[in-house]
């Protein structure tokens, strides 16, 4: 949760003393104050205050008192989003500045969104965003449980399709609820906090329309500025944009550039031998490659493996006969960083002119897209 108290003049108290009129005014605060309690805390429990804009940084920490209480005093460089973390078990996001005075109450026996915050309208608003997210999380958990219960059913394929449709409805509702919240928000930092939970690829135009409202705030707030920078990076990878160049070694050490494949439809496939979902998807990719390679379809497989042995063994075992490259840097892969890949499997589909036409297609979605693409060629 984040807490913000707008800067207002404190009540002016006029005191007449000995016929002399004196003006008393509270001096402006020069730092934040966060007090709180973790109900159900045990000996040794700790709380951390973390800055989450840019590289996450712990600003302060303390061991809770016997009754689970804590207090933080300090200064922040500018108004932004910060996080209280209780033993890595619960977290509360706050909006803080150097005039914030916030009280937070967390009960270990209650749900993640069922905390209490006082003294900050902005932090209360962020709690509403978290409630939307947790409602989605609970719905998806219910769908997954239903899928497990029906694994042995003879109607599992039909049930799976219905659950997938329901899943898309749940995600769609989350997106609509977040957009409704943003439309009512008057606080730029709270609005950007909510924006951060929208998929950038699917909401580029909408996100751009919201950020256009905050040119001044972007200069004043690191939190907003960093989000805008991230968004601008993602926008370079939007559908319709030229695919950034890649030039990586294949298993023999030969460098293979993405641009050398121009004139073909290319699927950049980010995967790894240790990635279970990637290996499960490989038979489908093999089928599609065999179906369309004679029509100008190529795959540029980028592995996030650590060792050449594991990488090449997976290529052989899964019978992957297309182009394979890797710098064997695991999650430090330069290609993954360039394409903003933070989970695999991940795919980027490029047309014959080297422009991005689709992202993260797998299974039936990829099959249908390729079928339509090559039928129009």
C-alpha cells in the first residue's frame, strides 16, 4: 500500500497571551513515518521497507516488537511506490513522500488483500488494485482445481475448452476492472501502478493514451519515469515494428544473424532444455515446421541453456531440425534481454519483410495463424 497526505497548511492557532497575539504553525515534515502491526507475529519476525522503482533496494528493516509492532522513519528522494515485506510472507505497497504518516495493520491469519491502512488515500487506492488482482488469482485457482478434478473424465477435451473460455473471461474482467479504476483515478502514481498490471503488448494504444496525460509528472517522479521508459522499450517490439537484429552462435560456433533469414517467415522461439513447457510444446512446433518449411517458413531457436551439452542433447532428443543459436548465458541471455523475454516458452513471429506480426503464439493459436498467413501468401 502507498500513503500520501497532500501538503496542506496545518491549522493556525491564534493564542492571545498578555495582550500579545502569537502565531503558532506546525513546521512542515521532513520525512515519512510508517507505523504498524503484524497480528500473529512470532519472535524473530522482521519487516523490510523496500523501494520498488528501478532496482529494488531495501531502505530499512527491523525486528518486530513482542506485540508485532514496528515503526520506520526516513526520507525518500521523491514521491513513489514502496513496499513493506513481512518475512517474505506478506507485502503491502505504499505511496510515500516526505510528508507521509501512515499506519498499517496486517493479520497473518487473513488473506493478502485483507489489510488495513490509515492516513493515505493513495495507498488505499492501491489496495483496490490489489483486490482486483487477488480476485483474479482466486478465480484462476478455482479453474485449475476444476481441471484437476476432471482429468480422468471422458469429456476432458470439452471441459478443457470450457475452462479455457472461462479463463479468458476472468482475464478480460481483470483488464476491464483495471481500466475502470484508472479512469476514476486522479493520482498519476496510482494510475501508473494500475497500468503496470496491464499487458503492454495487448494494450499499447490504451497505455499510451494514459501516459500522455502525465508529461510533468514523468519529470518529477522516478516511478512514473521508469515505467514510461519501460513502455517505450516495449513499444519498439510491438506488432508492425521491425524485429531487432540478433546474431548468435549455433552449436558449431558459426554466427547466424536473424537478418540473414529475411524473405522468409521466421518464428523466433525462446526455449531451453530445462524448460518443461518448452519441451512439451516442441512436438507441435516440429509438426508446423515440417508443414510449412517448404513454403518459406523458418525457425530461429534461441536457447537459454547454460551448457552446450544439455542444449544439443535436447535438440537431438526432440528432433529439432531448424536453426539453433545460443550464447549459453541462461537468464543473462542478450537476446532475451533485447526482446524483453522474462518467461519461456516465448515466441515472436516475423514476416518476410522482417517485421513483427505476432507474439507469444503457441499450440492451436500458432497453427491457425500460420495457416491463415500462408493461405494469403
